[in-house]
């Protein structure tokens, strides 16, 4: 073969292999540094700050190919439009098409939040916005701040923040009128409401689920206590500039600072839900159930309708078991004759939400048909007997089940708890005994009283006792000492258990400062971010004893009404939710350790208080899963957070938290 032809074939083969390799590898070339620079704005049509704009489209150009992340939710046009703008991206260009007619003499803002990212590395261009005016004047003032969830200080991501002019603001404005100018919070909960005219404003944040740009009672909401009048002032900013030779130099430039830039909003939910009857059923002959959509402050009034017991007060013929909010109710029928009736009708007077959104009383006749019972057809059936046929009410068991709900290890600071299979009528304590093991002998001690926990929980009981640490106990309950409302009694019960030793525990003492003397506060000890124990601050100290070793966190709330629980806010009365503060570090407790920890609630800025380990809304710089390695290395998802902690924004430790009163 001709040598030149052979060389040509080899050359073509090499080129072909190279082309195929290039086609097969669409990732970035190895050996070069990762691109960590977000897209840069190049120009727009119309240009930023344009006046007398009369078009219907905004085109924005960047220095590299971009992608848009959820533009329909993240990109905001302010003032809000009834018909959402269409946002699309292609190559290096983003197009915003306005579907509504633009208002005259108004400054419009298109806020892209963190929707713009580069195509290859997903680097986020955060806080990018453009504005233009349809008139001869461009409004330039702004209000900036942060939004947190009031209960747990989670940064509010993607929440709508907006303003109303204070002039003309009324009680119904928030629920009927669209916010006048809006923006959305970014990954850190930051917001900036831009292009405001001089004047006084009321500012709100809402989780605008139905996108009507005003608040509905079921939506999350935050409000600022006072009117805000935005201003501006000259300011100097220091930048570090790196030359082409790699030398850093400090440059001071002048600019404008827009105030206020430290507004703190904490959102809450009023826990409002219209109250109505969700479910009524009779799962078994002796039980009726009612489930409502929301809690109530009163139990329903119930009267039997029809038959021999027509007009009887149902509460006198049954025992009520209720959830804490009285929204889930179980009625144990105690009268066997009434129990024998297959189909009951009960006139029930209960609280419900009327058409005016007010709680009222209504009466419905509610049928309760035994589950599985077939309804009678055309022919009339005989009237139900007054007494219960023996075979139809034969109990599932001959004995009342009454057993401890704990295991064989007993905490020193807890009571013994029991649960019964049916409401208990009475307990004979003469057949209850308690012993503890000393060497090889069981020695008798005074038996604890077994008492009902709550009148609306007739099956739950507890036995308080002063336990000896590291000791084995034996509780004995003789047969027929406990009787339920149906005449059944318990089998003999013997429960052997061991109390924990003192050295198994740890103790934690918080010395809290920063709380005014006239204000009460409660510290909640957390596992992850869920409270499992609380303690009031007394004489500046919150005490937690008998803690098992492990990792804990803590938060404190200002208990304004001294009821011992955290209370949400209310718009109608302009009541803010009770203020919450986090202890900024995790606590590692070990066996037989006592920890005394000082805690100044204002020492750490509110936006940095919650430990990162339990924070759910963490920022992502490139949109990757924080647990997913990238090219064999862990993606640095907290870069944005690290940069933020060094930002002078919000570095006032008290910020706006001095409103405790």
C-alpha cells in the first residue's frame, strides 16, 4: 500500500477518534479551574432606568449562556399585574413579555431574585433587578430587610413582601386590595422593595398561595408595627480590586445607602380554619365519633332524637373522650339499651364558621349507623328492642385491659402511666401494692394513687411516686380492682421495672440575660428542632434535670401572656407572635455531667442565632443537592452563607429585637 495513503488513513482515524471523544464528553475540560462566576449583565432593551417606556417587552442580555430556575415563581414584576408576565430564556438572552397594559407614570421593577444562573455551572446571579418608568420620573427609594418564621427563625425563602401607602390604609386593605409594590425573599430571607416614591408605607410579608397579592386568613403573614418612610443618604463603600498581575488593592467608592435596610419581619399563621363537621361515624356498637375541621372552646350539646329515648340528654348516657382542641371526639355509650339501637339520630348543637366568617352555633340531626349495618329498604322494619340482645353485644374480651404504657425502665422524673381499653368507672386502691427489691427481698412501700390524667381522657391514668434511683420495683394490682363503664374488670396485673441511676443523667442550667425583669420567658430544649421539654426562666435561670446524654439545642420565647406556651400573632388586633431566640450552639451532654451555660439572648444577631445543623432552609450556591458529591468533591453549598456572615448587612446584634415589652 502507498505509504502516503497509509499515513492519510491513520491521520483520518486519529481525527475521527478525537471527534468522537469530543462528542462523547460534554462535561467541562479537566485541569482547568471551576467557573465560580455568575452571569454578568451586559445590556437591556429598554436600558435600565429608562423613562417614557411604552413597549410591552423587556430583553436582557448577559455575557454567557444562562438558564432560568422556576421563573414563573421567582421573577416578580412590581407593581403586581393581574395577568402574569411571560418570562423565557434562550442562549444569553432573557425576554419578559408584559401581558397587562402598563400603568402610566409608574416606575416598574422586574426583580429576578436568584432565577438567573449560568448554563454550565449553575452559578446564581442573586438579587438582580431592572427598572424603567412609563412616565417622566423614576422612583428610586427602597426598603430592605429579612423575613423569618416566627416560631423557629427559619429564613423565609420565596415569600412575597410588599407595601401599601399609609395614606388611606384601612383595616380591610390587607384582605381586599393588592399590595402596591412587591418583591420576594431570596435564599437567606433577604428582601428589597425597590423603586418607592417618598412617603409613608405599611409593610407586610405573605405566603401568597393563590397569587392574588393580598392576604387570606389561612395564609402565613408578617407585619411591621409602625409606618416606614424610606430615605437615602450618601455612603462610602470599600472594595478589594485585584490587578492582572494578581496584586490586591483597596478602593473606596461613593454611593447611596437606602434606609431602612434592617427591617425584620417574622411570619406566623393565625391557625385559622373554618370550622365544620368533617366526619361522623359509629365504628362499633358502643362508640360514636365526631371529627371537626378546627378546634373549639366548647363541647357540642347532644340530644337523642326518636324512639324510646327521644329528648334524652346524650351526655348523661355516654362518656366523652376528647382531643386537646375538642376537634376529635369519641362518645362511649354507657347505656346498654341505647347501645342496642342500630341506627341512632342525635340532635347535635356545635360551633361552626358562618358565611360572615364568625363562629356561631348550629344544630344538625346527625345519623349514626352501625358500621356494616345495611339500611332497610321499602318495607317497614320492626321497632328496635329496648334491651340489647345478648349475642349482639358480646364483648370482645371478658376483661378490661389496663396496662402500663411504659417499658421496664422508669425515669426518675416521670410518673407511671396506664391506658385502659374503655372508660374506667372506678378503681379500688385496696388491691394495689408497691414493693422494691432490697438485696433479695421485696419490701413493701406505700402504693401510689392511680388517678385519671384528664376528665376528657377517661382511659388515661398515671401514678405519681418518689422513686429511688437504680432500684427495682414491683407494682401489683389484684383482679377486679378496676372496673369500666360496661362492668368489665381487670385481670391480675404485675409490672416489674427498674428506675434509672442518677449517674445515667445529665443536667443543664441556663443563666439567661437580656430579659426585662417584668417579662416572663420560657426555654425549650430541642432534639433536632423539635421541643421535648420546657422550663420557665425563674430568677434568671432555666433548669433541666434528668436529661439523657445526647445532642441538644435550645430556644427561648417571650411569654407575654404567661400561659407557658408559645402564642402566634393576630392581624385584627395587631398582635405580633411571641418573640423567639435560639441558643446559637449545640449542646453535647454526657453521663453524670452538670452544665451551667450563660446565655445573653441579644449577644448573637438574630439571623445568625439558629445553629446551621438544624436549619432547614439553607442556601445553595449552585443548586446542587448538598449531600451529592460533584466530580468527586463535596459541593461547597454554604459559600453564600459564609460570604453573608461577613457582610455588614444586619450586623447589629439587637437589630430590631428590642421590642420586647
